C-alpha cells in the first residue's frame, strides 16, 4: 500500500520524535583486528530537541547517526525513535521508517543531471501522494532561500546552495527526525554558519527533532545540548542554558574539546 504524505503547509507541523539510545555498540572486524566504533552508548534526545554529537574523526559520530537512521545494524543495544524500535526492524520494514526521517550529509549527494527542483522531489517519485510533488519541492526551495533557482543544475550552484538543496530534499517527507552528519564540513566558515542557522530555523518552524554530528565547536554552540564522543564512548555532556550568550557557550564547548 502506498503511503500518503501530508502537504508541507499543514496547519500543524510534524511533532518531533523522541530518540532513545540504550547500550548501543558497533564493531567492525578486519582480518587482523576489531575496531570498536561504539561501546555501550546511551542517551535520550527529547522530542523536538536540537542535539549536537561532537567529537573528532573516528570517535563514532557517523556510526551513531547511521544506526539511528537504520543505515547500519547494531551489534548490541537498542534504538527507539518515536514509535519505531529501529534496532528490531525487519529489512522490509526499514524503508517505511526511513521515509519518516531526513538525512543531510557532508557530501551533498545531489544527482548531477537533475535540476534543483527535481533533486528535491526525487524521494517522492515512487509514492502516491495527495499533493503536487513539484509544488512541495518549490515551496521547500523557497524555504531554504533559493526561490527562483528551480531549474539550476548542481554544477550551477555554489557549495552552500547545493547544501540548501540537500536540506530541502531531506525535508520533503515532512520528517519527525532530521539527522545531519557534518553538514558544514565541506563549506567555508561563513557559509557553514549560514547553513547551521538555516537548520536551526527550520527545526524551530517545523517542530522536528534535529541531531547534528560535528567536530566544529561553532556548529555545536548553536544546539541546546552537546554530547561528546571519544573512542566510541560518551565522555562529556553539556546542557546549554537559554540565558547564556553565544561566546560563553562556545568557550564552554571549547573547554570540553580541550580535555579530549
């Protein structure tokens, strides 16, 4: 049975999903050794929360997002997102779950032969919906600040513009959870700050839960809570109070970084 998706301008936006991670472990074996990517990680992200998962390359950030997004399978532990027990989904059930979440990656993964509009609409093409797919794509393109660029190919867009298209594509299914893996990693500092501000604004307007994996303290400082990973373990956590200014937040996160 084909899924019917709600219009993007529905009066009530999707409520974000709670993300519950319990004792999550992932190991990768080679001929000579075993690499422990995650080693018993546990945390809860509240519905609608903006959470940063921070750490250097190899700390387990991407592995964590891949497991939450059902792009990989855990060796131990449990992940629950909303009503979905992700780690217990059968293979045939995973596509339906993935349609409820959005992904934004460091590499934009746009199809080079498709226009910006068609790249955004592409995830909808296999499904019957009760709205105009390209109208939704056009609305999302405007929401990320690219109204008028519908016919542009990825090669005609800057890096920041390509990431905006990728963000719009991630929102096309009206997700309850958005996973962003180093979303500013391929961008200069100013463009990266603009992309992070856009993600924060979209999360606020749409009510979704947003989990951002980053090595960048400036990106993490935009979030409500920061979890720091090292060698597959949570080693620090910082809750950001509403009444603390941005410079102080950045200083606190930088101190976490310095102790790693």
